[in-house]
C-alpha cells in the first residue's frame, strides 16, 4: 500500500513539473511574440501620399512623429505637416509661388520662407497654422544662406553673394522688421548665443585646407580669434566639433570636440573626403548638448570626383577616440536627429528615416520601401 502511495506521489510530482514547464514555455512564447509585435509596430512608417514628382523635400521634424514637407508643381509650392506614424497629411501654407527655401525655427513653432520674384525675393515668417507673421523684400534672386538664432528667436542671419567677390551678411530683426549688415569674411556665420556667432575665415583658400576660427559680436561688430588651423565646424548649442586636415596622416580628417564651448574634450580621426582636392566635411547631428553625436562618414579615404565611395552612419565616441558604426549608408547625405533621439532623417531631400533601434532605413516616398 505504501509503495502505491509513493508511486502516486511520484506521478503527481512529474505531472506538476511537466505542467509548469508547458505553462512557462507558453508564457515565454507569448512574451516573445508580444515583444516582436511591439517592435514591428514601433517601426511601421507611412508613405507620403503625394506623387514623387511633386515632392521636393522634408524640411525637418515638427515633433517625434511629424515632419514638415515641401511640395510643388509648376512654380506653385505647398507646405504640409505629415505624421509618419498615422499617415495624416495637413496643408499648412500655399503661397501660389515658388518657395526657394523653407526652414524651421529652433523651437519648431515657426517657418522661415524665401519666395522667388522676377527681380528680387521675399522673405516671410509664418506659424504652423499658415498665418503670416512678418514679410520683407530682399535684393537678391539667389538662394539665401540662413542661420536662425536659437536663443533670440527674433534674429536671423541672411547671407548671399552680391557679386563674385562680395559677400553680404545681414541680421534680420523679425520683430522690428529691420536688417543690419554684419561684417563677415564668410557666407556661413552660425549663431552661438543672443549676440555672439561663430565663423571660419578660410583666407580665400578654395580647397579649405586653411582656416581660422573666430567669435563675432553683433553689438560691437568686432571679432575675436579663437583658434588656428580650423577648416570648418559643427555647432549645436555649446557643443563644437572642428574639422582640420590631419598633420599625422594625409588621408585623414581630424575632428576636435569642445564641450562646453572652448573646453577641449578630445579628438578622433576619420577618413578624408575631397572633391577635386577641395575638402568635404562630414554631416553631423546631435539632439542635445550632452547627447551622442552622429555622423555620415566614409569607410575609407575617397575622392568623390572619381568614385562614389562607401559610407556608414556612426556614433562619434571622443572619450575612447572611436568611431562606432551604426548602419551602412548608400550615399554621403545630410542627417537630422528626431526630438526623441530615436530616429534620423536622412538623404539629400530627407526622404528617408533611419531607425536607431533596429538600424534600418525606411523610405517615405511611395515607390520605395526599406533600403536596409
């Protein structure tokens, strides 16, 4: 009798073990399926419901889910806001004219627009409802270089070539609707603070191998020399990356990092790009002053007039002097990080989104899918 009871206990014990195992497997499978479904949902992006021939470019991120789109046909351009998750498309502005430039404000609440006219152009500031907040005529039919002050949002640098040898740089006070000429040796001054800006004087060196870094002050019109041997730079808030041809290896470009501004934090070397011996600087993007810096970098030194080259998206680790590859890219093209730091706009027209979680590239255009 006792043997039968012991045998029964053993059978019951084995049954319980098997039951627990099956339940555990089912739970694990269910959890894995849930994670897989959530991952698939996270990267489901909608196509822009506009014919590719009418699409001009994505201007930038409005928020983590929406982008500003520039479309147009037969000199009649349109601005839309588009939700990449839901596919919703909303008209913002339709000027019935050719838009040369559209640029989002640093706080993503306003848009700078340059409208083409027969003998000059018109600049406008609109809000995201399409209401005009300010307009002004500019004495050029060419494309303007624009730098929007991230601290004082009522100030914008406008720069262009008046002729082959003369650069015009103006500070547009949006509230007063006045412009003031700013002494500058460059077409690309970049705002650093309310009154200060950073620029490089390449000393008329077309190849960009020479350069001096300066800090300008719009209040005094004077500039302070900061550093020699700087060919170009990337500035985000008070995070600065400077580009210099390497003294150690002719095939490399030296990237020097300062954070906060003017405090050296390290450097690293990357393969150099040139076009007809002229330096080509890498495209960089950073969400916040302390966050990761991403760049589009060549895998090896490349002369772009001879071959297309091979590129990848990489994170710049200045602490370890390492380039951490994220995903291979089909082209050397601009990037822009999203407000939540999880995605990047990528492409000459920002027509793609790179998902940083799964390292895949998704096209926003109707006739293309996942690139990688």
